[in-house]
C-alpha cells in the first residue's frame, strides 16, 4: 500500500472541504485522468494512475510493487525514465518539462507519440523517500499544431509564389513597354520626316495642290505628334521603373517658359472652348531641366483643356522665397474624393474611358519629375467644381543625396 494523502479528519462531523475519512492515494490514482506515478527508492511502482497505466499498456495492478524495468515495455523509453527517476531520488532536485518522443510499432506502421514528463521528489522528514512522475500526452496537440504549421507554410508558399509571379509580370510589362516604345519611336520619326519632305516637294512642284493639302497635312502632323508624345510617355514609365529617368538642370526664367507653353497651347484651349487668363509678371529665374518643366506644364495644361472644356482656365505663377509656385485652375468636371487619393498613381484615372481618352500616366510622371526636382504637386478639387493643380518647385536644384532617392538621375548617355 502506498503512502496516504491525509486530511485532518478524525471521527468528528465533516466541515466544508472535509471528507468522511482521509482520501487514499489509491483512490486518487484510480480516478485521476492524469498520468501520474509514485516510485520508491528501489525504482518500484508504489502507485500508478489509470491514465499512466494505460499509456504503459499494462493494467494498473500489474504495476504496483513491481520494478519499473519489469513493467514497462522495452519500447517505452524506459532507460531514460528510470535514469531520471533515479537522479531525482539521489539529488532531491525536481526535473520539469522533459519531452519524450516515443515510437511504438503498430500494425506495421511506426506511430510516434510525444509526452512531457516531470519528476518530483517526495520527502518525509527531509529525506527523499519516493519520486512522483507526471506525464502529459502531447501527441494530439502536436498533431494539430503540425497541421496548422503545415497549413500556414502552404499558405505562405502560395502567397510567395503569387508575389513572385506578380513581380515577374510587372518586370515583363516594364520590359515590354521599354522595347515597344523604342521600336515605335523609330518609324514615327521617319514618318514625320517623310511627311515634311513630301509636302516640301508638292509645294515646290505644284503650289496650288500644296495649299489644298495643307489642312490635311496639319492633321497628320498633329496626330503624329500625339503618337510621339504617347510613345514618350511609355518610355518615361519604363525609365522610371528602371530608375533611369534623368534631369539636366540649367539656368531658366520660369515666367518665360510658362508664357511660351501657354502660347503653344492657345490653339488647343480655343478648340476646347476655354477662355485662358494668365497671371505672370516680371521674371522668375532658377535652375530647372527645361524639357522636364515643359513636360509637366504640357500635362497640367492639356488636362485643364480636356477636363475643363467649355469653361475658363487660369494660370498663375509667383515666387515665394526660394520656391516658384504655379497654379493651373479650371472650372471643369472636378475630381471626387476617391479620385484625388489615386490620381498621382501609375495608370490611375478618375474618369470613365468612354468619355475621356488617356493612359492615366501623365500625373504619375509629373509627380515623379516634380519630386525629383525637390518640389511637390497638390490638387484642390471637388466633383463638378473644377480643379486647381498647385506646383511648388525650388528655384535651385536639390543637392544629390540630400533628400529621399527618386527614380531620376542626371541625364546622360
Ligand atoms: P489621363 O488624363 O491620361 O487619364 P493623368 O495622369 O493626366 O492621366 O490624370 C489622371 C486622372 O486624373 C485623369 O484620368 C482624371 O480622372 C484626373 N484629372 C487630371 N486632371 C484633371 C482635371 N484638371 N480635372 C479633373 N480631373 C482631372
């Protein structure tokens, strides 16, 4: 018989929390759903819970009073268990949370079970008289964890694969854009040259016919130049993706550039039915890349004519300290709140394709250029109430490496 767990009861009436008689360890062990055992100094089982007996594959009674090595199956990691019990008995130090991996043959298939065991000394009068074992079967928990981990790993692998495919698709698209834009540029240039030559020959040989053909040739010229600027836009996008769009700043008067661009656009504004007013005066010198400044102005002005058709457009330019501030204001369709959050993004548009043509790249490129110059572009607008695009450009180019790296560098072949 093993040691008793005594309760302070002695024939008197039970109080709260008291039993009629002491609870015997035997009673506890036969009902506990925990894997527990008490082993004496001779490594014999003093008590074993039903749960641990079941783990050992022997009835509880077959354990009691018998040495561990006789009871436990040779597959039960016995050596280690007995060794640990002996150590606890000798040192009086507990051993907690020891993980035991146990492989048992079953129907030709080896089954792996995982346990966690703790070994504690049992003392009487300061002397270690036995060791108590607690064994927890972790097999099911580990199986669920392993399944969850495998599921998470599968999901991660699927996500990573999708990301790789997307990156590859984006790379292929950028490469295609770059190749296509370069390939399209050559025949376009040649077509413009041949058109000019042809006209010159016709005018030389038959001036009357030359005059008759002039309006048609102007349409052809305009359409070719539109195609040319679309191709340049595509080229810019692929250069930006490759970090190869470049800037060549030089001394300029921004007032002059704005005046020239507004003049160049006067016909387009007239065609769009926009009355144009320009508020610029004096001069505003600074260092900017003329081609890129023109590109930004072309974009803002052509958008004002396109989305503000039939209504007045105002352009203003002022110097504010070291900044040039340009505003292009139209009274057209305006932009929704959702549209404003997106319109500086690549291929982003806030209008339907059926009503307005466009690639949704102009403002994206504009913003990249402006930010690479150390400036900013913002928009104030509301649906149906026109839009004002405000450009702030520093009069001096930014010192390379002074700000966040842009996708633009210094132009050069
Ligand atoms: P695109 O004009 O080719 O679509 P942009 O990048 O120049 O490309 O403009 C992006 C979107 O921003 C446009 O599709 C349009 O929805 C909106 N947008 C730009 N300028 C204006 C404007 N002045 N008024 C209203 N909407 C504008």
